[in-house]
C-alpha cells in the first residue's frame, strides 16, 4: 500500500472539518445501532479465536457436535425467552423437563412396564407439560403470586412427581424411534434432534414476529400498566406464554430422554441455570420488553461454543468455571443498553 | 386487571385475633409433640435412615435395605431426606430424636462432612445409637463417643478408582490413549478416585492420559465433554474412565451418537442398574457396586446391635469403628451373576454379620 499522505482523500478531508463532538456523537450513534448485534459479534469472535487455536473446531463433524449439544438448551431457552420478555421468570424448567422425560420413558416401550404407546405417548407427555405450564400461568395470574414463587414451587413438585412415578430409579427407553431422534442423522447431516430444535425456533419466531400474542408480549414486558390500559388482555397473554414455555420444556424432556436413552427424576438437574444464562447472554434483558428468540439462539450458541471450545483448547477444569463467568459478564456488559435503564437492580 | 380487593393477603387480621390464633397453634403443637413421645418411648426402637434424596437410584436402593432391616426386627421405619440441605438434615434428625425420646437407631449419610458432628452430638445427648457413612470431619471419631456413636463406614475411593482404571487399561489391551471424567473438584470421593486412576496409570506407562475434565457427576455434562473430546483427539481415544456411573452413562450415549458404543470401552463407579446392564452388554468395561442395599441395612443393624447389647462398641477394635466397606468390581465375568442376585431379586444379607465387609481402618489424613 502506498502511504496516502500526499493525496488526502475527500473523505478524510471532510472528517477534518467536522467538530470533534459531532464525530463523537456519530460514533456513538453507529455503535448504538450495532449494540443489539453485540452478542452475535461476540459469538463470531469467540468462534474465530477457538478456531485459530485449534483448527479442528471448524471441522464439519465438530459443528455437528456443537449443534447437537445446543439442541436441548435451545428448546428450553426458547420457552424461557417469552417468559423473560414478559418481565417474569420461570424456575420450573428442571421439574417440568423431568416430568416430561419420565412420562415419555414410561409411556413408550421401556424396561419398566408394558406400555408401548410410541409417538402418541410422546404427545400425551408433552401436552401434560403444557398443562403444567398453563397451571403456572393460572396460579401466577389468578392468585397474584409472583412468577418466581409459583414456578419455584412447580420445580419441586415436578421433581417430586417424577420421583414418585419412578420410585427414585431410572427407566430405560427401548423405543427405537424415540432414540432415533438423537442417533439418526438424515443425509449424514445433523441429528434429528437438531432439526426439531430448529423447528421450535421457527415456530417461536413466527409467534414473536407475526402474531398478535408476540406483539402483546413485548408491550407487557415494556410496561404492564400501559399495556393493560390500552386493552391488551394481560392475564390471558401471560397464561399463554407460560403454557408455551411448559410445552417447550416437555419437548426438551423428549430430546433429553432420546439423548440419554432413559428417564429419571434428576435428568434436568443443572438445566435451569444454563437456560437463564443463555437467554440473558443472548441479549434478552431480565427486566423484560427486550430481546427475542433470535437473541436466544445466539446466546445458546455462545454457551455451546464455549463449552466445546474449552475442551478443545484443553483449558484446565479448575479454570473453566472462572472463564465462563468472566465471559458471561462481558457478553452482558456488551449487549445490554444500560444507558436506557433508569434503575439497575 | 384484578381489582385490589381480590388480594387475599391484603386483608388485615385484627391484632387480638392474631395473638389468640398463634397461642392456639402453639398449644396444639405442644400437645402433638408430647403425645407421640409416650407412644414411641416403649418397646422396639424406631429405625431411621437419613439420606440425601429418594430421587436417585443409589439412595432409593439404600432405603429398600433400611426397610428390609426394619421388617426383620419388626420396628417402625422412618426415612429422612436432606434434599441437599444440611440445615434440614440436622433439624429433621433433632425432631425425630425428640419424637422418639431417643429410643432409636440412626444410619446417616450426612449431606456434608461438618454435619456429622452436630448429628452425633444430638444423638449422644438423646441416648440414641448412630452410624455415619461417607462424610464426617477427620477429627470426629466414634471411639470418642462411646457407646452411642457406634461406627463410621466409607469406601476407599483410591482402591476402586485404581481397580476401574486397571479394568479399562486391560480392556484397551494395555496401551493407547485414554481420557478421564472427574466429579466435583472439591469432593473427597472425586479426589480419591482420581488418585486411584493416577496410580493405575503410573503402573502402566504405555497408557497415556490425554485429558482430564470435570463433569460434576452429571451425565449431560459428560455427554458434551465427550463430544468435544472426539473432535480434539478423534481415534486416539481408546477408552474413557469416569468417576461415577452417571457420567459414564452420558459418555456411553455420546459414543452411541457417533456409532462408537461398544467400540470404545467405558468404566464407571457406583454400580447403578443402567451401568450393570451396560457391562452385561459389553459397552462398559467395568463399574464398582457399593451395594447401597447393604449400606442402608447394615448401618442400621450395627447401631441396633450396640443398642440391644449384642456388641459393646467400647470393646470393638478401631478397625470396626471406622472402616472401609467392600465394593464389588463388576466386569463382564461377574455381571450376569451380580445382576441376578442384586438387581432382579432383593439381595440376601445376613444382618448379624457385622464385620464381614470390613477391609481395613480408614486412613487418617
């Protein structure tokens, strides 16, 4: 490249004329426009760093593995997203997931009883999970109990019911078709579970962008009192959102049962924290009204890439948790538009 | 929107009514707590197991053992669960001590090591007999609390970590690369089992540990780590060692998703049903069973023997007071037999064989 000192371009000429404050403002504005995409850039940067240090990261087989480890978290986080956009929280993930996985394991061909309902059993179990989600919503709205408490209770009830159903033991799924969700790869591409998760993403995206419910969710999350005054059926929307969440946790239960080939009461343990983290890292604010399912996709991918990358780079297990914590804070710091928050709680 | 007067919690209760109700409630509680004490005090002691939860197969089997022992002496049986909460664990034990007036024997798997001390002290104070398992502080000894603190039972993680390590090394033909999954870094069993694996590796210099990762005892985390390992090491992985069965199951399913189940041998520890089935199917090279049925029944039986005077704890040697139990290494050779005797049917245990499974006094570290 030739140094351009002798021939300043028109562009650099104008920028010299601009006052420093104005340039500052322009930079700020364009940064502000980029802000919502910060998690996406973080994901790209993270992938590039890992890929540079271990090129095997970009191998097709590894991309399949990353997608596979993201499938269940994605389905769960999609359900959580709408709840968080509402400004509520749903802690019942692990309980509902456990019920879903245990019911499915008990209804399809298994080594615990004589049932063999196949996909009909799966539908029943997922409907049951939707009903639990609906119950969450009804109790939350009807008795005016904060969603935090209702869903906390439902978490314990869920694990308790799953424990009762199995007496603390584990039941194995013998139904080949259910297992094929995790084991079969159509066309040598991703396992079916990944396609199921993408399907869930598509459906929730349509709900978010193309339906009235989708718009209502944001209106309520942005300001519930205003939303109510403008005639939005706040209570009904909330119940629907919790029902959608429960249904998706049930779907997550199906994928978990297919992946591990078994159902037990503790199959969901540890899922709550990773689900909320993925949603928030993706840029959906816990205060509600902001973010969405595409953010959640990015958040889940960040967590999946991170988990995969730390093993690929051989980061010592003692350090991993710390690294994960730092990256979570950085991702949220980059993506959250704190200037617009009046209060930070 | 709900009108404000629908809010039930907002209804003010007059102060006097509140006091009266509280007094009534307190009175009722007092009566209730006195009444059963008389009923419980006489006759056969109540037998109590305190464990983490009934949601996992390990403690569920433990509980079955307790039920079987209680039935054998025709006693009331109570299961307490901590659900991972130390406070709850200790409070529940205090409550049952008060309820039975101390006429009970307790077999406890304390939620955390420090919990053992208040539990033992409460039992000594109430005159109950107690056996602890797995967790206790290193300076808390049964012989310092004669006769009520009867025994402490644990299993030597080093020995069995080494045993499964050796079984894995044998399965891969004595040379090649392996990877290993550990439990929560600060847990004693996790540390001990890893030490055991390292001993096995030291004796077999042709086997290389490619990487060690922590999956926090969980199958889901193991699944993702193993997937990533397959990218990093590919065919170099000849075998996978896991510090417990749950992680080993996650490992096996990750291998199955890559059509490698049965080709890359896996070992676990704990002896859950799924693991023993996997050994039978040739997908696991080995696991170790602690026989939780034995733990749940013999912990009670030893304490009950002290309570009824069949043994005098003060006269027993230290290796009967703080001992390592016997785990069973399960490999292809004995898996079918073990499955028949322990999984398909209730294990037969001689409740009077108190010291049959002692494999030595616990190391003082």
